[in-house]
């Protein structure tokens, strides 16, 4: 396996020593502006019930939980390595019941309908095997009026990065806009992060 292939598989699902010690640095440093913007757009507060899909190191879970009074942030990630890292980072919030972590694949979970005030996910869209089906699942678990915030790096930048095309599917913001509209979301808005040139985007939509 080439280095490009190996790194791409690690980005999709970190594992082993490399996943435990190298990928958290990549995620926390490289994805911080995008993640911060996603947190602002979710705007967690009060007694909100929030779900993050693919939480990686768990920084976003911690930041959102900090903003809650008696709400909860649930996270699902299918990498046992990342669940271990996020567990450590969220130790206090897990103990006080504000953060709940699940190891698993979002596409295989059966959350009840109309459960969450907001669902968010950063840098996971590239790996969704069936984006239409996953969007529909998210719509189903959101409460009416609830918000989805999807954060990603656009195809304009990603296409020039040394990543495996077999692992990463790339999206322009207009692709994501159309995906969510077709899935039945309303008020779909694209928010460029750090201006248009950075090619970082959050797309926010409502049920
Ligand atoms: C590229 S990392 C992004 C981590 C973090 N969101 C960030 O932006 O720094 C993708 C993460 O999503 C997880 N992931 C990808 N697809 C998933 C799925 N279908 N269900 C649960 N976790 C998933 C991976 O295990 C990994 O931790």
C-alpha cells in the first residue's frame, strides 16, 4: 500500500499506533478553523440534545458541552482509537453526564426519530458510501426545526491534495447544497470559512 493510500485509510478510520499518536495532531491542528466554525453555527446552549458524527479527537464534543447547562452531546465514531482519545479529553463531561460516546457506524445505528436539536459532522462526508441515504437518516433523527451543520474542505482544494480517490469522494459546496435539498432539508445555507479562497465550508440546513 502506498503512503497516500495508507494515510487516506487512516484519515477515514484511524487505527493502531499511527492512528493514536499521529492522526490526532493532524486533526486538531489541520481541522481547527473548520471545526470552530461548525461549533459556532451549531450554537449549542441550554438543554439542547446534539449529535456529532465522526468526532475524531473529541474537541468539538468538549467545546459544545461547555456551552450547555443541562443538555447533552452525543458522539458516534467507528474508530476505537478515536473513541479512546475522545474519552480522555471529555473525561469530566462524561462523568457529569453531558457527553455520551458510542463506538459505531452512524449508518448502522437506530436512533429514534425526532431526537436531536442539532446534528453536526466535520470531514466525514468524503467517506459516506451513500450520501443520499446518510442525509435521509440525519433528517429522520433531527427534531422538526432542528439543524444539520456539515463541515468539509471543498473539491477545489481537495483535488490537489495527495489523497486516495478510492477512499475520498470530493464535493463542491453546491453539490452538498443539492444533496441536502434533495434529501428534504430546508433553509440550506453555505457558509465559507475564512473567506471563499480557503475552500473550507460549513453547510447548514434545517428539518
Ligand atoms: C477525517 S476524521 C475527522 C475527525 C473530526 N471530525 C475532525 O474534523 O477533526 C473522520 C472521523 O470520522 C469517523 N467516521 C467516518 N465515517 C464514520 C461513520 N460512518 N460513522 C462513525 N464514524 C465515522 C472516523 O473514524 C474518524 O474519526
